[in-house]
C-alpha cells in the first residue's frame, strides 16, 4: 500500500521547508535509509532519508520550491499502484483555479462592454502614476475649470504625490467637460481625473473602466516622462528659467539638444509645448558661426543603464529577517560599551600557541572569558518568558558565523567547562560546516548567550541585535594599536572595544555593567581564567 511522505519538521521553529535537491525521481526504487532529498530549513540544509521501501510514485514539491510542514512531500508504493485518491487533494486547487479563470472571463467581457460608452472625440484623462511608489494622487489645485478650453501642453492641475507636488499638463485639445476629482480630493492611480472633448458633449455615461484603458497608455507615458524629468539633469537650467516651457517639452529639448531660446511657443502666452519641440527645425546658420554655435550647444551624455535583478530569498534569509525583526521590535534593547587593554592577552596567546599542536585565536579567549564571567553573573544568562524569567542552568554560547545566505549561530554547549583547545576545535569545526550547510538543527539550538565578532574585518565597534531567547549579545571589535596612558605616561598599547546589547526586561543597566567589568578583568589579566 502506498505511503504518503510529508514535509518533516526538522527544527522546533520550522514552519515550512524548501527542497534544495531531489536525490530520487519518479519511478526510482527506494530502500529504507536512502536519501530522498535535501531539505532546506530555517537553519540549515539537511538530508532527508526514506523510512519506507518501494517505488517513488509522486513528487509533491518541485526542486527549489517550498511547502508547509506536514504537506505532501512524496508518495512511495508499489510500481503501477493507483494513487489518485492520495493526490486528489493536490489536484483540486488546479480544478478550482480553472473554474475561477472561467468565472473571470465573463467579467473581462463586461469591462469591454462598459468601455464602449465613450463618445467620439472624447478623451478620458486618468490619475497619472508620477512616482514608482505612488498609489494615489491628490489634486492640490485645478488650473482649468469645467467649460474652459484646453490646449495640448496647458496645465490642467497640480498633483500631489507621495513625494512632491507636480504640474500635470494636458495632451489633448478640447473643452474640460468633467473634473473627476475635486480640488483637495484624492483618487487612486488610473481612476478618472478629467474628461476632455468637444463642447456640449454628454459624458454622463462615461464609466471608470474606460478610464483605465482609453488613456492608460498616455497616462503611463506621462508618468514616465514626469519621473524621468525628476531624475534627469537640467542641461539648460539657466536658459529654461527665463523661458515659458512645459516640463515635458523641456525634457524633450534636453534630450534632443534643442536650444529652447530659439523655439517659438504655440501654447498659452507663448508657452513652449511638446509639439513645438517635435516640429522644431533649426535655422541654417553661416559657416563662420558654426564653431561658436557648436561650442554653445549642450553636450549629449550617454549613460549605460544598469539592470535590476531579483533573487528569491532562501529559507535561511527569510527566517533571519523574521527573527531579527521580532527581536528588535519586541525586546527593549540598550547598549553598554567598554574598551579593553589587550597587551597581556596578546602575550598570553603567544605563550599558549608556543605549545606544540596548539593554536588558539583571540576569539577563543573571548569565548572562554565570557563563559567564566557568565558564571558570576547568572542574570545575564537568563531569558524572558512573559510572566517569568528563566535562569539557565547551563552556559551555552552561540557564536555568530557568516554564510552566503546570511548568518547562523552554532552553539557551544557547556562552554564554561571547555578549555581553550576544545573551544578552538569546536568553533573551527562548526564554522566550516556552517558555511557548507552541514550543521544539524540541534547544533544551533539551546544558546543562552551569543557572541558576534567582526574584529577580523577591521570593525572597531558595532552593536548587534539580540539572538532570542537570549537576553544579551556581545559584539567584539578589532584590536587596535594606539597611544594610551599607562602609569601617567603615554605609551603604545593595544585596545579592543566590546559592546553588550541587553534586553532591559531581564538585564538591568547595573547588572550589564558589572558583567562587562568582570569580563574586562579576565581579558586584561588572562591568568585569572586559570584560577
């Protein structure tokens, strides 16, 4: 009998999984223990093994796609077995979607019918999209009233977008028959803004659907022109300030290298409009004056346009974004900073690394010192749990590791009981496997405190977002050689800055400060860690 394999829950926080790779395809023989697929969770990519034997009859999630926990991942059974009853649930939405499409078709026809109501010679002007984030516009001021004669290039209104107030000019000739939005009122993009046509035309039957189609293209072109105008450099700023010209005509003149001072405007009060630039023909000039004219003409600049590329987020990136947002907006963070003299720590590391087969880093020393300091300040090794605070019995330090998809935090269990060599080996092993997505879910769970070190990148000081459910995270900067005061004398010393982000619900300011004082003592006097 066929067995339904569901998307497994591979971590306690996993809500959906992504199939990174299928190792079997439909029709393949499956044995117990065979790897079916690689599942990308919110923390890592893990091999998923089959617990049943048979033939792979159905794949419920395509490679690269994601599905919720407990949804159908695959079906394994006997070759040729009928599994239509098991996959019917998945097929139903497709049928429903077909019905939905068939239901939508008549609606489209209804819209077509509605658009046939616009009288001949009438143009429907829609609310333009004047910025890429604009969803509605507000009419700040009407420059034309119903019954006024409108010419191409005339200002119809001033439109207030989500970014600025812009002039909106007409692209049509006629009489303003209707204002679709009152002055001071707002309307969605592509809704009816105005109707222009022959005087006396009845436009009471013109509906909103026509607004989206009749002048949709002009509106889009208009919005594009306005947006480009806002971004384009003003090549003739000094000249255009003294010449009456529409914004669109000004942009066209800049693009074509037309001297607007030489253009005769046909708009209201001699204003230069779009068609004046389109129809402009430069007058022939004597050969002697050509060099001077050439020098005065604006220089056309050619830009290579970049291409925007969209990249779907991985499961790890989505979960990181969700977790960090929840932590930052739910836990009241505050930050404490301290500067450490690392001269003795540098000497101690040299002596330790002189021992054969021993190689530790400053990060290993900081992890060890932090673990011992947490012993003396258990309040920092605690978690907020709504109506109570949980004081953690074990000291498990999470070490932030950068991976291509973002950041993971493998955990050193019982860190306070580990020596330098054990810490060094564990950190190197987990960091290497983290970058290859080889960590197991249980290796990234159970941290009680976290450390993030950007010192190796030359960062002197920074602050981090707390890794919930921890109540604090330590940010470690670079060791910097600089002048310091020692015994009343200015000498060269090595310093390192630490920043502690605390959840104020659990760790009070004095508690966090005392923890940093203890940590400073251990790092400035490394021998105390051996006591």
